[in-house]
């Protein structure tokens, strides 16, 4: 249709409205940074704050609407583990924000002096995820981090003195020239775009859509009703009305905890928009199947959703092939790497379609993370932090927890800032400088020989 004719068909606009006939393509802008952090999740927000607090001009780009990633949008608002065997092993910026979140919301911290035995989750800190996102954002702003939500990298190319990264977003297209890039996407997306090797498993761990149901009193449910419900559940799984992984464990157990973290979304993959869309749809379909099934039971007819996260939490996608790869033997033996920059503490925690069987560490063991596992092999001016750390699948099942990711984020942010300041590559930054910068910013550094 001819433009003049098209405009004529619109008729008169309401008073105060202006006609905008077409959305112009975004104009390409240029920005410069010392450190560009991509992905503002558990690791990335901390990496950016650390880099900026060390004086680096820092940009943090996040595809979503808020910081925190799996901690907040994914609803895993119970970060752990900062303590091991009666003492704190991870502190620093992540701990600072977690503690501040608990304080501001008047939440109590667990009693870390009290041993948990095999119930390691008792030392996880229950926080309000959305408040954590707000406080992490405030810390970024105060440190001078330039935040860019709703953007993702399209290309990551080597350029003089570092990288040129093209970011695209809603009506935006920006070329960022950065001396150092820290990839905290959880899937090592920027590393892949830079043409460097990543690894993934043929069978990845399932994801989980976090939600909680209420509207019934679990203690008041008649044991005979529960028994019958378990039989109906088996029949529903057999007929295909429910998937076996919609309700993990027994129905009574699931109802007892309001369904929280009670499903597995098999094949979950958050590494591309398409796979993450499919994963989110699969998560929400699982929820709808469960709700419709359980509400048929008269005692559960008033079941309601108390909490529902906007995306399915992802446990595993890609990991980098780093200068060093942490193996499960390294992890379980508590190997102290010569270039260790942080601790990690969690049982080996590999989830499979039917559940999870945690394998606890021996008394006194506190694993470490080497800076070499955060540097993609053969790379210059590039680091990662978070669950895409170079590690085998079993070691990764423990390394991926949030306190460990936050500590890795701080280590990567410090190393990137020091590298940008000195013109060195991350590998060439003296270890003593990294450790000293981290210690000055509250981190706990593993003791090496
Ligand atoms: C169901 C479930 C239960 C868990 N239970 C626990 C637990 O009990 N305790 C514990 O401590 N940990 C737990 N974890 C693990 C832990 O939460 C995650 O491994 C950790 O949060 C990952 O941190 P990350 O920074 O690597 O990634 P994320 O926190 O996922 O952050 C990645 C960020 O990058 C952004 N991003 C991705 N791609 C792009 C792109 N191309 N451009 C821009 N931004 C991008 C994402 O939007 C996101 O914000 C659990 C995880 C899941 C899924």
C-alpha cells in the first residue's frame, strides 16, 4: 500500500497522539570499556561489582530484566554454601549482598556453628530473590557499573587491545570495545561466539520450574486419601496424563513441601532463545498437568499457586575447555590448586530424570577453584565465571552452586580489572596481585603451600 494511502486509512488520531509510521532500524553506537561482563546472574553481577570497585570502567549486559539469574529469575533463592565444617570458606561481595538481603528483609541467617550432617541445605541462606536483585543492582550502580538490560552479544571478535562485541537489544545495537570480557552467561555463549571450544554432555541434567502450591493443609490430609492419590498418580503416569518427572518422589512428600523444587524438566537447555523457550513451555505445561490432576481430589480442590517463577531453572548446558579442568577427583580430594583463587563447598549433586543422590564430601574437605579453570584454553583477554567453569560433569554438579559461582565471579572480575589496568592477559596477571585484590575486597583465599 502506498504510504499516503496507508496514512489516509488511519483516519484521525486521538488528541495528544502522534503518528509513528515505522520503527527505524537501530542506529549503531560505540562504547568503550575496560571490562565487559556478559550475563548478570549469580556470578556476573558479582564479577561486575568487583571489577568496578577496582576502578575498571565496567559494562554489564544482561539479556533479562534484572540481576541474579538463577538466584532470582530462576527462583533458587537459597544460595549456598558459604560455610564448611564450622567455618566460613566463601565471603566477599556475594556474601555481602546475600547478608544485606537477609537483614533488609528481617530474615534470619542459619546457625552456621551448628553442624548439618547430611542435611547440607540447612546452611543455605533463604533470601528474597527480588530484593537480592534490587540490592545487587544498587551495588552495581554505586560502583559505577553501566547496566544494560535486554541486550545480548551478536558477535565477539578480537580487536586491537581486546574485543569488539556487538550487542543487540530492543531497538539498540552497540559495539563495545573492551579490554577484557568476562563471560557469565552460564552457557559460555561469548566464548562460543569468540570461536573457542566448549564442552557439553550428551545427557544433561534436568531443569526445574520452581513454584509452590498452597490452599490445603498437608498435615490434615487423610493417609487413606494419600494412598489412593498415589495409585491415581501411577495410573495418570501410565496413561500419559502426567509425566513421571512432574512430581518427583511420592505425592505425599511433594504435597508436604508444597511442590517446591518437586519436578524435573528433562532436556532443559537455556543456551539459546529457542531452547530456553521450549524449556519454559515444558516447565509451565508440567505445572498445569499437576494442578489439574491434583485439583480433581476433593481435599485438594482449593489448591492454588502461591509462587511461580517466570522461567525454568537450568542446571547444565555448556562448560568451557579451560587452561585447567577441575575433575571430580580434584573436587572430592579437596585438591588445593597452586593457582587457587576461591573455595567451593557442596556435595556432588548430579540430578537425573528420576531424582538426585547427593554424595557428601569427607569431613574436613574443602575444594578449591583455580584461576586456570576460568580461562578458556588458548584465549587472550577472556575469562568466565559461574557454572560454565572448566570442569567434568560430576565436579560441575557441585561447583555450580551459588556461593561458589559468586566467589568465581569475584575472582574473574578482579583478574579482568587487573589485566585491563596493566595490559596483561588474565593468565599473566601475577597471582599474588589477584589474591591481594580479592582479600582487600573481603574474599577468603585458599591457603596454598
Ligand atoms: C532447580 C535448581 C536448583 C538449584 N539448587 C541450588 C541450591 O540449592 N543451592 C545453590 O547454591 N545452587 C543451586 N543451584 C545452582 C545455581 O543456582 C546455579 O548453578 C547458579 O546460580 C548459576 O550461576 P551462573 O551465574 O553461572 O548462571 P545464572 O545465574 O543462570 O546467570 C546467567 C545470566 O546470564 C544471562 N544470560 C544468558 N545468556 C545471555 C546472553 N546471551 N546475553 C546476555 N545475558 C545472558 C541470563 O539471563 C542470566 O541472568 C540450583 C540450580 C537449579 C536450576
